[in-house]
C-alpha cells in the first residue's frame, strides 16, 4: 500500500466524508431528501433556542469549515457559543489522549465549557 493509501486509512479526507455520507444516507429507507434533513446537516436547521454550545474543530479535518460555519450560525441565532480550532489536530484527535497531548487539551476545554454551561 502506498503512503497516500496508508494516510487515507488513518485520516478523514474529503473523499472519505462523501463515502460516509453515502453510507449513512442510503439504504432501503433512505430518501433523496435525507441529506437536507437538519439532523444530517445541522447548518440547514433552525438553531434558535438551543442551549449554550461548544464547537471544536481541528486544522486537518475536511469538516473544519463546516464546524466553523455551524458555530457562526449558532451565534447568529442568538446561541452562546464557545468555538475553538485546534490547528494541529486531525479529525479523530479528540479521543486520542493516551498518545496525543492536544487531545487532552481539547477534552479539558470541552469539560470546562460543560461545567460552565451547567453552572458549576
């Protein structure tokens, strides 16, 4: 397997997000309009009256721009938002605390924002 093949097995890429979308929005019960459902595409929904939110993105994620746009749309809807981009992280970095210190920083950031949201 070449380097690109090994990297694509580890990282989420633009091509793999299309594959995941196809897998999750297809099947016997799927409709062509499912991709327009706000549960599948939150940017398409009404975001008013949502609770305070924390949005975390990372620099090496094809979904980074969508995450930033989601945070902006939440703000525009009047929702209190804490947004942070961990520039050197990859899509799956959040759950890799045993080997990636940046993950621990992101988890601490999320935990602190949850405590604040719950008034603790």
